[in-house]
């Protein structure tokens, strides 16, 4: 069975690889300690959907 922290790191790397280098949310993604917190970093507050585009 996979370790939870290993899966979180993989999810972070996947999201970071899709973001631009100057995206302001990169710090939030790096600091996230749970998957829920990680997804909240890239969630559009108006629609509730995940988005990779900054400011979308």
C-alpha cells in the first residue's frame, strides 16, 4: 500500500509541473500538508472547480 505523504508529493509535483514559473499560488501548493489543502490552492472560488490558470 502506498504512503499518504508519497501520494501528496506526487500530486504536488503534477500540479507544479502544469503551472507557470511565476504563478503566485506555487507557495501555497508547496506548503500544503493535505490533499484537501493542496486542491484548495488551485480551486476557483467562484465555480469550485480546480484550475491551473492563475487568476481564472
